[in-house]
């Protein structure tokens, strides 16, 4: 395998580009997952608050803030 990379420096370039693109894609997916998780949390709180009145709204928001975040397999 080393002889292949030594004989063809273009393979090093391709390997580095693929590695960089893979890292960028993983970072972007992690970012989008975090953004989506926050959007879903906000949506659930909005739905819960929409049907409450007065003093109960504050209690609903407090209860929602204490909920454990959703943990994916990758974060474990």
C-alpha cells in the first residue's frame, strides 16, 4: 500500500480532500442536529404554553426547562 501512495502523490491529495470533506460534513451534520433539537424543544414548549393561562404558563415553562435533553447514541 505504501508503494502505491509513494508512486502516485495524487492519491495523497485525494485522500486528504476526502478526509477534509468527511470532517466538514460530520461537523455540519452535528450542527444541524443541535439546531433541529433546539427548534423541536421550542416548538414543544410553545404548544404546551399555548393552551395554558396566567400563572400556569410560568410553571409550564419552568417544567420544560428541567426536562432532560434528548441524547443520541453518538453522544453517549
